[in-house]
C-alpha cells in the first residue's frame, strides 16, 4: 500500500490520427459519380445526407425554446405542489 501511495503515474498515450476533410474534393467526387450515373441511365434514390446552411443555428434555437418551456412547466408544477401542501397543512 505504501509504495503504491507514493508512485507517480504515467500519462495515458492515445493513438489518434486526425482526419482531414477536403470539401472541394468531396463535392467533385460526388458530382462525378452523379454524372456517371446519369450517363449510364441510372437514377439513384438513396438518402444522401448533407449539412444545410443554418441548420445548426435552427437546432440551437429549437433547443433553447424547448428548454424555456421545460423550465416554465417545472415552475408551474412546483407552484401547484406548494399550494397543495399549504392547503393540506392549513386544515
């Protein structure tokens, strides 16, 4: 127990390789695939997710609005409970 108490621990080492995103290259590859499919006569109807400009801002405002509603609901519930407790103890 005593040797373990005075021992200094080594820091953890992680093997992290960062990923780089080249937007222009991705868009070019997607365009090339789409054009090749159109030339071959194939139409793809699979889901292709994309980041819509302003979607994060919209999501943040929705969460903020939901948080306000949740807080208001909690305040109303606490007020109702306090009034019930007051009436029960005042009888």
